[in-house]
C-alpha cells in the first residue's frame, strides 16, 4: 500500500462538519493531554491508546464521533492507517487481544466541500483519514488499500450495505476481525454503531496545546 500523501486543505471543513443533534468535534483539553495514557509506541514514536486496555473503558463501546472526541480531548485522534506497515501493526494488536472490531479515523467525504472534482465520485475517491486530512487510495485500487473482499451481503467493501437494506449510510471506516469470515480488513460501517477504538497521538493537536500552554509539559 503506497501512502497517499495528498493533504486536503480544503477538507479542513470537516472540522466544522455538521453532526446530528448539534454534536461537535471537541477541541483538546490541556489537562487531559498531559494525563493521556500511551499503551504502545509505533516505529515513528507516536503513542497509541487501545480503549479495551484501559480499565475504565473495558467493555465500553462508542459511536464514531464520541470515540474521536475521547481521543481528541487527549491530543490524539482515531487511528489513521496511511501505510501498510502501520495497518499491519494495528491489526496484529486487534487479533492478539481478540477484539471483534475497532473504529479508525476513516470517513467518506459526503458534506459541503466534497464536490471537488478529485473527490468525485465520492464513493470511490471521497474516502479520507479525518485525523490527518489525507485521502485514501480510490476504492477501485485494491492493491493500495485494505478493504475486505467480503461482508454482510457477500460484496467487496465498501458496500454501503446498511443503506441498501433500508438503514443508515455506511460512512465511517472500521477494521473488522474476521466478523464475516473474511479475515481482518476494512469495512464501511454506519457511524452510529458503537465500537472499541484506537487513538493515535496527533501532531497538530499537540502543537496547538504546547503553543497555547507554554508552561505545560504535554
Ligand atoms: Ca459495509
């Protein structure tokens, strides 16, 4: 999988994206950033938090936005899987800890600003890592992503299954651990579902809190 390094400045609008019921994307909380709990560090020295390893969150599952906000308040964000190495590293921990599924920061661009030509058609070219504002490879490029080849209706992901079956759109990206007997791979899932999650330290949020709180050791 080649890293898609296209930074989507225009996608910064996601920070102001409208969430249902007036919910918002939370800013970092300096005191929580200081106390953030790092379970493991990856090769790039970034810290990772696995929700099920935290005694207070064992058995707790959150919807996609709540999971993001838990991470963001701690100067992290949901995990972004820009390289196959990082993807395999995270997947190995899900398998080792016998976790059924997790949220990632992946999401479909489906709001104002997503009609930019390079994001069309959205269902192929509109997927991105919200935490880093980086595009995923087109869904049709099966060598450069990790979408499952199976799922609930036997179709390759993303399949928007829940919408097809009369439910919500599947606009958020989860890793499912052999849930459909299809290995450990990415699935598009409706964002209201609750799942354990993985946080990854976020450089932009850390920089912001360090800049605005020069006396704090973050
Ligand atoms: Ca799906």
